[in-house]
């Protein structure tokens, strides 16, 4: 996954999270929509962590509301 794709994927997940905070979609629907996006990001994070001999810190749905 290229760096731009990773940024785009995170931007999509954060947009869904933002829509949930504005009441456009429910929590359950937002969580369901972001799951495949976060899975892609977490796979990329795990690859980077393995190269650095570190333990990967996976992103979860609640992390989208924080500054990344």
C-alpha cells in the first residue's frame, strides 16, 4: 500500500467518524463502515512494525476521533 493510499484510507475512515459525530449515521453503521478501512491500515502498520522489530499498535474505531 502506497503512502498516499494509506492517507486516503485514513481520511475516509475519519470522514465516516465525523459523519457519525454530526448525527448523519449511527454509531453501529459508522463502526461497520470503518472496519474494512481500519483493517487495511492495521495491516500496513504491522508491516512497518515488523521491519523495525517493534510491536504494532493497532488503530481502533475510537482512535479516529483523536489527532493521528
